[in-house]
C-alpha cells in the first residue's frame, strides 16, 4: 500500500472498468470512499443469485471475497481495530485457494497482489505506526487525530515510507532535534505536524514556533494545520508583516498553541518579548537550506544560531526541514548535536524522468535520458499563426516559443511549470504559451469563489484588463516577485483548489509553496548576471510528479542549438 501506493493507483486506472473487482480496488487506491461504498454495496448487499454455470458462480464468489477484504480494510482505516486486517488477509487467502482450484489465474493474481497491498497498508497505517511514539496510552492519544485525517478529502490513512523512516528521530523527545532531508513532495510537513502533535499531547501548555521563510508558505501551513490540528483544540497563529512586534502580535502568540512566522517576525518577537520563548518546546525550521549565500540568508543563519542557543537553554527541540541540503551532516551536527541526527531519503511518491528539449530551426526534439535513452525528433509540429492583421508566420520560431509549444502539448498530461529565471521574462513566455494554445482558448474551469477573489484583487492591484488576469482566465498562471503580494497569494489559493494548465514562474514558486505539477521545463538557468544555485535548481526540478496522479514526473532542460 504505502510502499508504492501512489504508483499502483496510477497504473490501475487503465483497467478499473474491466471488472467489478478491479473497480473496487481502483476506488480503494484512489481513496474515493463514496464511490467505493457504492461499489461494495452493489457486490455485498444483494441476495446471492442462483447460477447454472459453475464458472459464473466462481466469478461471483471471488468478487465477493475481494470486496469483503476491501470492506474490512476500509473499516480498519476508520476504527483501527487490528483484527479487521487479519480477517481481510484470511478472506484473501480463501480467494487464492478458490481461484487456484477453479483455474482462475486472474483472480489469483488480484487476490495475491491485494493481500500484499493490505500487508503494506497495515505496516504503514496511522493506527499501527503512531501509537508507540505517543506514550503508554498511545492509541487513545492519537485516536481523534487519526479519525480526523481519515475523513479529510482525500483521506489520509497511512504514512509513506519516507515519512516512516523519519519518525524515529522526529518523534524522539530525548534528542535535541534533527534534520529531515526528504525529497520535494515526500511528506516533510506531515512529519513536522506529527512532531507538533506529540509535543502538545505531552505538554498541553507548550508552544510551537514554526519558521516559514516565505509569507506564501506561511499561509499554506496555516491552512493545512487549521484542517488537521485546529479541530483538536490547538489554535494556530500566523504572524506576518515587517520587523515590528505589536501588542496584537503578542496576544496572538499568547493565545495560540502554534505560531507560524517568518524569521524576521520571529526575530522581532524575541527582541521585543523574549519571555514568550519560555514556553516554546519545539521549533520547526522549514526550507532549512536557506542559509548564507545572500544578505537575507546570512541574517537567517545568525538568527537560527541565536535560536539554537535559546532552545538548548530551555530544553526545546529543533526540527530542520529541507528537500535539498548539500551539507546535511554538518547541519545535523549543528542542530541535533550529532551527525547521526539526520533522516535522509531519496524516495518520492512518483518516479522521475529527465530529458533535454532541443530547439533548432528545423524544430523541437526531445531526448529522454536514463538506462533506456529515447527521443522524439518532431515533438511539436510547426503551424501558421497570425502576424499582424493579414499576414501569418511559422510557430514556433524561437527557443521561447519552442518551450511554450512543448508546455502546451505536455499540459494534456497535467500541469506544467515553466521556470523563467527573471520576472521580466514571465509575461513574454506566457504570451507564447497563449499563442501555442491556439485562437480563442476556452476558459479554464476555475472554482467560482477563488476565481472571483483573484479577479477582484487583480483589478484593484493591476488595473482593468491586466495581462495576468487574461492569461489566468484560460489556465495560464504568471507568478513572480514583481506581482503585488495580494495577487500572488490569490493565485496560490486558486491553484491550490484547481490545477492550471501552465504556470510560468521564477523561484517564487520554486520552493516552499506546495503545488501539484506533472512536468517541469527549465527554460533558463540565468538569474540576472548569475546562475541559479544547484540547490534551487534541484528544488524546482523536484516539483515534477504528483502523488496519486502521475506515474512519473517529467523534467526537461531547454537548450538552444541554433548557434551550434
């Protein structure tokens, strides 16, 4: 289940309609509980029919066994009763014996694979994994949390292998802290959430300080914890703004269990009211690789050293999270006092495929790298597009247009992120994408509330008829630090609710914000006169691949060969 749950879900989509059994397993993998219950009812509730053909009876009996096993596993996700999974395993064992005796190899394989899947699910289920970390009465301590997650949409009923590997350090209250170095989309925030829950369960008067380097990330974390921790009685405060700490901020910190703040705001809090740190028992540092390199990151590093000393004095733990750490062992020794205070995993819920996008005057070719190299010499076909009122021209006719045309075609597989190194390049790339989409593209099916919010904010901040709003209307999002903060936040809320076709962005969406991306195209590595750092480059590439949607995330590096 949780071992390769996401990839199994993607693969079964092609066969889920073939038989009722395949449809039930697909809905279980998809965590579509309403559809699953309907399918289970259709199999389990009707009165058993009479059969003249023994083969039809075998099909009915085997389908019923598989449905019964999935029903028991679904009930376990909601109740945590350990005997339910044992019963499901016994039912699948019966199904394997029946299918073997009746010469039904397809059902034998279905039962065998489902049996393995449920074993993996049992090993990674929240009911199984969490209680040992929450004291002698661990099951009661996590009961309400696990049930809450089981009723989210989509439900969360197990942890991924990358998350499970991190728990022995992240949930060990005896250590000073640790570094969680997991890939992008591998579940770092959930690990931090569990550490927060453990700390608050052990000491209800404790305070949590969560440092988020970007305001957009802080907003996203606030929304996440409001769904998973606020219903349990733990209030979440978000401190934003400049480097001033007001009386209102003081009240928010005093009233909240969890305070999410940028480093600058946290520094102002400790300077103006150091006594507020006395109750802090856990400090979470998100995007912990943002140290050194520029003035802001140097300031952050100095502040984190101050924070580390305060944490040692007050017996508070520190969790540092990052997807890309070139010196993970050094940071582990710094944060946790031991080079072994490090959890490092390269696992992701979807595979990755890397390739090059080569622009030549003769067209666009794509070469996929790996053990089995393959290529497509004519990935995008030239077409005629308007040039002025009467004339036409060939499209694409530049590297920018070649990237845009490739993105428009890949958008059929899922959202595409085009990385543009500078904010001034974002509109030109987005305009090329609009040309690639063709004349009069249809309006994107955005959710009504979030779209009206973006529309109102764009009209107020950017004026009537802004290009960013026109592009967003057809599913193309322009995102850079040149946009007003309220516009960026509205865009992030919009794409969190509904995936766009294409996002053209700078590093503002390269790190921090959790967005679902199927493919990433790196159009350029230049940021001004300098090159993008290796850390930022791999952080952006790591966005490719959506859990439970993509079997693999695609990453393309654009190369202009016209001058070669």
